[in-house]
C-alpha cells in the first residue's frame, strides 16, 4: 500500500507546460498535441528558411485558442466545481471570455498571399493548419461546456446554448480582428471596450458591415459545429 502511494505521489503534476501536450491523456488530446506541434514546426521551419519572424504570432494565437479548451477540460473533470453554481459560473465566465480566440484563428486566413518569400502552397498549409486546430479546439471546448450545461436548458434543445455561444464567438472575433480588442481588455480597458460595444448597439445601421460579419460567422460556426457533432455520431 505504501509503495502504491509513493508511486502515486511520484507522478508528475499536470502543470501548465506538461498539460499542453497531455490534457487528460485521451486519444483526442494526443492527436491535438501532434496537430498543434505540426503547426508550430511549420512556423519554425519558415523562420529558419527566410530568417524572418513572419507568422510567429500564430503560435501565440494557437496558445490562446488552447486556453478555453484547457479550461473546459479542467471543469469537466471536477464535478464538485460543477455542483457549486457560483464556482461553475465564475469558471464559465472566464471560459466565455477566451473561447472566441479559438475561432479567431480562422480570420488569419486573411494573411494568405501577403508574404511571398516562400511558396504559396507552404503558407496555405501553414495557415490552414492553425485555423483547423483553432476550429477543433473551439468545437471540442463548446461541446464539453454543452454537455455540462444541457441538463439546465429549457427543453434541453441544443440550439438554446449553441447559437448564443456562437453569436458571442462571432462578436468576439469581430472586435478582435478589427478594433483589435483582446480578452483581457475587459480588465485592462473596460471603458474603451464598453464604449465601442455601446456604439455598435446604438447605431446598427452605421455598423451594418460589422453586424453582417457577426451574423454570417455565427451561422457558419453553428452549422460547422452541428455538422461535426452529427458526423461524430454517424461514423461510430
């Protein structure tokens, strides 16, 4: 018994760096780790080839996309936190602030063709790999939260949770891509963020292109989420 306890205590802690590549140790986590590593390797190879730090920012964007998945995975593994509505609400709010970062990487496709010092096919593979990882992390994270929240939904209809979340994601993507607000601006620049959102809400016609993007992205991401969710059931 003492030997077993010693081995248990000797296990490495699931601390920040280690958990990046072993979040619970499931098969999907290992696949995600390899997929994210491939994206990072492509950026490093591009830097080594060109001598320029082009696309180095994608590594940071991918880390920000991974954070909400890590939060939802952590929460899913702690029923005691889920049972406490105040703790659960606090963690869910933090998750909600970061989840748009997962889908934000899709807009990095805007950078395709801007830099021409490597073959276009390489940059295409590089950017799509990051966008794909961000999309996967976002969908998996939303799915984890959906399973935890679904018992409390009226009628338990999935769209009562999915579309509002995807709408908020789309809104977050917009204010991150164009006015360049970040998740932490709710703490570091709350008045600037609130003022910008207030202008959007008070003058929807003036900001019709912004609301058009939010509408298109929210519907697109909802459809992608539902398609992948149904696909996972169909292939079993």
